[in-house]
C-alpha cells in the first residue's frame, strides 16, 4: 500500500521506551556505550533506560568496559556536542 505524503496524517510522536528486555516503561536515561573491539573510540551506541533499569543496564555495560556516559534523556536530546546520530532502534 502506498501512502500519499500530502494527504496522510503525520506520524505519531514515538515515545522513547526502556531498552531492558520486556520493559515498556518510558525511558528517562541514555546510556552511551562503545565496544572498543568493534567501534572507533568516538563512536557512541545508545541504550535507553527507565529509572528502574538504569543501574542494571549500566552495570551490564560497565562490567564489559563498554559504558561511556549516562545522561538524562532530556539533556541528551538537547545536546549538540555528540558525534553522529543519537541512536536507532538497532542500537537499543
């Protein structure tokens, strides 16, 4: 099915959801990470976390040496000093 971009209603704003398995809570935090075996040093992948899962996901990434930064979602979205896209569904 083809959608006419002129008459189609705008897509609903997607609500960011926690990346923890099975969690559907609204995300409040961005966990920026990098696997040094796969990514250049400045590359940042992202996971999103609700308040309940922030510590668990941070520990998971931290134990592997991947965690680079934990930032409030509102701050991350407002930031302009981050390199590259802020993440995609594939990153989460």
